[in-house]
């Protein structure tokens, strides 16, 4: 029977005890009609023999980068081109570090650099190694580049410790790969996202702003693009590079952000307001630098346009998702904002804590929607959380706009 096209997976197996589970993973992927070619690191071969993978995948197993015979058949460039997706499972701390730093010192890491196919990793390691700052920094680097990180799970480990670091079960990995191939939840949908702070000028050298870095909004834009949406990102000043496959429009002030969003809102299906927009701006911008004088100074401030409320008030406007930054009574204030601004959904986060909200690498969200529904998204790296949020937005959007 001929296999459907575009279902070719290179499975990279790295050297950890979970390598034995990769054998089962090959079987589960083939059950789902994927063609699988296995690449093993030297470490992986200490745990499981290539013959096992050859028998299960019905394809030769690839092990060496500099192997005359292999290069004459399917070498690293051919493998990189052949793959519709590269899955590394188990991905050890060492392999993830090499991927994060762009090393190419064996067949697996070289083909990961040489491929244009999406990369998915399923980490497996000791819980302390997973939680080490170096590993977490590498995970964030990979997530920022659009690599999908599946797991790890938590529980008893082969080393006798308990905690996060177990490779997900082969069945779950295969299901999530299958879901990815089935098509993005937002394929064909136009999404506009705002991110970052705004700057409200006082004079030629000073402005009012806030602590937003844009990390949350950029992660949301990236996740929407990965889910198949066409994404415009209207961004205040940040130090972040534009995410892949996202059309970034850079603005400075709330008024500029308002203008750019309103120019796009009528043509988009979903609007997500993750920016920390200034609520007030100075009534006027001094032409010259304001000189200090003795005694207190007073600022005359006026309201900025409420961008998300303006979009939500449009006739036939997009499905509108606001964010809420709260220091207390998160859900109560968020529901109040949802209703007051006429939103379809709101994602509320605590601010003022080191591990969430402004500038942190991680966040947690209480997501509320109009008919009284609510879902808690637990503390996680912003990229991962953004993917869950986009999943939820897609679910609610599809419920209101059945195909
Ligand atoms: O950028 P990071 O460092 O990663 O931090 C992320 C974040 C904390 C900025 C983000 O998760 C977040 O909470 N963004 C919303 C911040 C905010 O301004 O919240 P708010 O509760 O003040 O505003 C409510 C909603 O109204 C937001 O969707 C906001 O974008 C929108 N708004 C506010 C004022 C205004 N003039 N126009 C708006 O559209």
C-alpha cells in the first residue's frame, strides 16, 4: 500500500535510558502511517542496538556523519531534505545543549542544522539536570526558535529520583505528532497581536512607560503562526527579534498602536491584546528638554485610546481577546474587565512576582470567556503557555464560527 506523502519523520535517538522507549515510539508512529528513519547518536547505541530500530522502522539506521557508505546512500543532507519533521526522542540535556548552540559534531546535530523541517524534542533526563539553569536556558532558546518541546513528564525516574524529566510515553508523543500533522488549529485565520510596552513622550529626552518586554505577546504571535494563522504583530519598543512567519509592525506610543491596530482590525478574525498600553499620556510634548526647578513638579496627563475596547466595539469585529495584569483578586478584576471592555475572552496574569508577569521567562494565566467559562493555565515557559492559550482561543473561536 502506498503511504500518504509528507509523513516522513527522522527520529533522532540520543543516549539516555529512555532510548528503549524510542523503539516503541517507532512502532506507534508507523501505526499512524508515518514513514520513519532512525538516526542514533553514539550514546544511544550504548543503550539499544541499531538492529532493533532497523527491524521496527523497516529502514536502515543512520549512525555516522563521516561514513563513505552512508554518504553514498542517504547522507546527512539527503536525510535533512527527506524529513517532513525531525523528532528527537529522547532528547538528553547534552543533545539539547548542542542543538541550542548550533553545534554540528555528529550526524543528528548536523542534520538538525541542515534541515528546514520543523524540529520537535522530547526531553528525558535526571530531574536536577532538567531544572539546572543551563538546561532551562537552552530550552528557552529552542522554544524561541520555534522548536516544539514535548514534556517532560514528572514522576519516578530510572535514577531513583522523583521529579520532572521523564520522557513522555510513546503513545502521547505519537498522538501529539499526529495532531501536528493534521493541520494547525488556526489555518487560514488572520490574527493581529499587540505586544510590548508603549512610550509616551514628555519631552525630547523623557517618556512614560512600563516594565513590559514583549516576551508574552511575541510568544503568542509565534504560537498563532505555528497554529497556521497569518499573523500581524503590532509591537511597542522591545529588544526582541521578529518571530518567524510573523509580519511585525513597530510602533512607539499608544496612539500609534491604536492607529495600526484599527487599520487591520476590520480584516482580521482574531485580535489578541497582550501589550501593556499606557492608560495616560502627557497632555503635550515639550519641544525642548524640561528644565528641573526646585520644588515638586506636576504632570498634566490625558487618557490614551483603549485599543482593545475599540476593537471589541466594532460591528462585525474580530473575536477579541484581552489580557489583564493584576496584583490581586485576579479572576474578579479580569471578569470585570472582560465585561466592561466587551471582550470575548481575557487572559489574566499576576504581576509583581519574579516568576510571572512582566519580564519573566515564565507565566501563568487564568483564562475567562464570555459565557462564564474559565481555564487555569499553570506556570510554564511563556512559549509553552502561549501555545496552550492559542489552543484555547482556537477552540472558543471555532465554537462561535463553525466552519
Ligand atoms: O511583555 P512581558 O514582559 O512578557 O509581560 C507580559 C505582560 C505582563 C505585559 C502581559 O502578560 C500582560 O498582562 N499584558 C497586558 C498588560 C495590561 O496593560 O493590562 P491591563 O489590565 O492594564 O489592560 C487590559 C487590556 O486592555 C490589555 O489587553 C491591554 O492590552 C488593553 N489596553 C489597555 C490600555 C489601553 N489604552 N489600550 C488597551 O488596549
